């Protein structure tokens, strides 16, 4: 099987940018050349690699080659930087036209709460000039983006390493059931918590958010189906709780010391362990990001507890 660098680069660019036209602009060639290179790669592998939709999507075979293409892309960009050249994609390295090297592109999957609290300051502290391409996804699903080659690294709740990746334990995001003072006085002041949680309105991030349901199962004797609001934004979720739409599980790091929120169930909490998974590559750019994430997590997140009061 003859896998050419320029063909893999065209596949990577098309799936990253979403269209052949945008991929062509990135690689400074024509859309026809992008199409021809991908067709040649499909002929070489005997597989259909992309669904020619808008945006372009990878098939299962295409995802396998996308991982290879992005690994080669990362290593070539690192090497170009060390050699004093600019990497323009698809294996093309040119001498510097300026004193500033071309940034290395790092796609990383991050859960919403980490993204809105401690991750961006961590990435801003990375000393090298890189381009971060962040994908927001629930921490229970970020490893899917690692498996299909979409990202090179992910903050995840999964301790088991994705094949070809290494894992670093970061700490935990500690969530507590919180509400506005007015909401707490209305729904939780005059009734037992078990009854209050069964009927009090609740806020959820989206249909994949399981934290509120986990707490409900522990605090109610029968299956509860209270009124529910869906607010798919970390900042918006906190605002919805602050405004009294319902109660929700909020991380300590986001609301600590804020008088707009009160805990409504004593010291009850749920700890969500977080891990950093990245491709098992010796990449200075990727390793620098990993070191910054680990340092920020050590400062911002508590270490895992042996046992949570709600476990």
C-alpha cells in the first residue's frame, strides 16, 4: 500500500476544514488537486475514505488514515520548527520568511466546565506559539474524538487509555447541588430533601448530562421526574441556576464564594475524575500543552478523594 504524504495531507486538510475549497486554500493548491489526491489515496487503499457532503466527513476507513495523517502532520511541524523552517502542510517545509515560526496546530477535546474555568489560562501559559483547535464535548465522550483521529489530546473522565495514547491523572471536578438563595427558600426550606428533590425544577446541560440524575437517584426513594430545563452552555447553566430556574450540579471551582449560590444538600457532592489522554508521540508542542494542563490542574483541582459522602 503506497501512502503518499501529499495525499494524506489533502485528506487531513479536507476533514479539518470541512470542504475541498477551504482545504485548497490551506494547502495553497486548487480544489481539483485536493479531490484528485483523495481519489488517488482511495485507489491506493481500495476504500472510500470521505463522504463528500458539506462538511466533508470521514468514513470508518478514513478515520484510521486521518489519525496517521495528523500524527505525521504534527511531527513534521515540530521538525520544521526545530530546523528553522515553516511548515505549510502536506509535507512542505520552506525557509522562514519571518522571525516567527509557523504555529503548530493542536486539536484538543475539552469538557465544557473545564473549558470555562481553568483550561484556557493553562493553554495561554504554553510558552511556544501554537494554534489550539478546541472541541467541546462531555468528559465521558471526549475519548471518542481521540479514537477517530479528530483530536490529538483530550481531557476525559476515562482512565483506560485509548489505543495509542498515554494517560495522566489530573484530579477531580467536585460538583455540588446548588441553587439561588430564593429558590432554596422556596423549594427546600419547609420539606425534607428527599421530597424536595422529587419535585423541585432542575437544570441540565443537555441530554448527555447525568450528574443531576445521579444525585436524584441517591436522594429520592422512587424514580423522580421533576420539571427540567436544558441549558447547553457552562456559563448559561450557572446563570440559569443563579436566576432561579432550577437547581443544578455546579463545580466548586466555578461558584466558590459566590453569594448567588447556596448548597442545598449539606456537604453532598459528586467527584468527577479527570484525566489527560494524548497521542503517544514525542512532540514538543503536544508535550508543552500537556505540561501546562497538568500544572494548572494541580493548582485548580483537588486530588481524588477516597470516598465521597454521596457514594
